[in-house]
């Protein structure tokens, strides 16, 4: 897991072949004005989802993991209190892994909470269980999905 500010994005370009395209998209000056929806960047290898969601309460959310994709989650407005726990320590799956949506949920509780604010981003790798969208207000964010391999 990585937590940083967008101006430091250049430090992470070599992690994965999709990171340069992902951060090029996230650095677009019109990003905050883009409509809610899905944006193709490099087919199924790199794509973005812009959302505006009302936050959830901690007790109404679950940890999630992905096997095929890395998430870069950039907050555009609001604060997203994201829970985190190493996937290897998650012992209570909630259903089976859904290959189509690349989602596995867990009822375990996060080990750590991160208050991610506007201009900050978090990177979650397949080994990172995370519980996003925890807030008392609306969260405007972009999640870029990057194929892990």
C-alpha cells in the first residue's frame, strides 16, 4: 500500500507498465469536471472510474481485495477514511471470489485507518485488503484499475 500526494506521482512510474498511463490520466487538469463514469485508458489493462458517492459507516462496509488489478484511488473532494489490512491476515471471507468483478470481500476488521483527503492518493495492490468509501459526507474520487501482471 502506498499513500502520497499527487505531486509525487513521478516516484511510482516504474512499479508497473500501466502506472505512467494511469498517472497521466490522474494529472489531467479537467479531472474534477469529468462526468461520473468509466474511462478507457488502455483497454482492460488500465481504466478509470470517476464516482461521487455518499460515504458509508464502518459497520456497513467490508474489506475487499482484488486479484487481477491494482487500485490507485485519488480523492478529488471530501475525505475517504479507508481501512487497510494485509490480505494474508484476512481469515473471514464473505462469499467466494467473483472473477468477473475481481472482488473478494472479508468481514475481518481493518488493522489501520487512513484519512485520505483531496489531492491524496492510495495505491492498493492485490495483497492489500481495503475498505473504501467510509465517510459522513460525499466523496468525489477516481479509481484507476491497472492490470497487476
